[in-house]
């Protein structure tokens, strides 16, 4: 456990404390025998806008080096608002019948997320943001092209919660836990305009789904990863299952790079 000076092996602290002490400007570097429980710049991946920025930069570098850029097409077209509003508006007008999803850059549990299919909805949001900025409460958003044909199980949308332990970045050493799970929506998926505002259809966050009438508090609308793999393999075949989870592993590695 950390003590005075450099005579320590493990430094366990809050995210904020680790960021303060071990930020690149501090000049403090870890020895081979020392570990900490948070990476100081983890927000470069966990903040939605910074994640998009870094993935775009990573893709450009891969293109320059002649790398495999097709394996990096795992993030839908995304813009940061309000900074990229003009670019987003141009793209929106090119494909006016596309649905987009807007998310605050630094919130969790589905807070502040909503779907749009009209540019006027963004303008209305921007007006509210301008009013909020006067009070010092304005916040940045990301807007992404919505995946309106997701893989469904039992007619319901789901996503994955996977746990990854990163031991080091140089070299990159990563362990993926087998105890992940799939999170399901309460209501069967629909892309009808009347369901655009129905969070129980579109957002898998437990913080939202637990308020639904059909929420099951015994299993929490969750499947263990082992059950999901069994379903995929029995429905689509072992080869497709292996390809899917191999691609997921590739996404994890490329995200961390």
C-alpha cells in the first residue's frame, strides 16, 4: 500500500485523486513494481465526445499507415454539438429521413438521451442550451446516426455490459471477464414514429427499464453472457457466434489502442 516517498507497490485512490497525482504534467512515473487502480486519463475513453475524437484520430493514423480501417467501422457517424452543428446539419439534409440519437457527453444511466428525426428538434434543443448557458448549466452533446435495425432477441433490443481489466497500455495487456451480461428492454422494438420517444423501447439502461410495468426485478431484464452465447450459437451457428465474439474482442482492443 502506498506510503511516503516511492516505497510502495499499490496506490488505491479515487478517480479524482489519481488524476491529480499521476497526470502527465506532474512528472511522476510508475516503476515496474507499482500499480494504481485508475488510469489518470481514462476519461479519454469514457467521455463520449473524447472517445469519438480519439477513435477518429486512430482511424486517420491507420489510414496513413495502410492499416485495416474496415475493422474500425464500429462507431456510427457521430458529431459533437454544438461545435459540429454545421457539419451535422449538412449531413442531416443529405439524408432527411434518418433517425439520430443525442446523448450528453458526460452522463450515464440514460440521462438526457433522446431520439430525433427532424432538424427543428435539434434547433429547439439548442435554444434550451443557450438559455441554460446563461445559468451556467449548458452541456455538450454527441449526436450519432441511430442504428434502427438492431439484432433483436424475442423482439426486444439489448446491449452488452462487458468487464475489461487493463493491466498496462505499453505493452497493452487486457483481460476480458466471462461474467458480462446482456441488458434487455421491457417493450418490443419498434421504429414507428409514435415510439420515437418511448425510452422503454430504445434505451436498455436499467435505471430506465426498472420503472417499466413489465420489468422483472428478479433477473433485472438481464441474461448472463453464457446464455447469450448459447442463444447466438443455437440460432445462427457456431461459426457466426465465434465471428461475432471475435469481432467484439477486436473492438475492445482497438478502443484501448
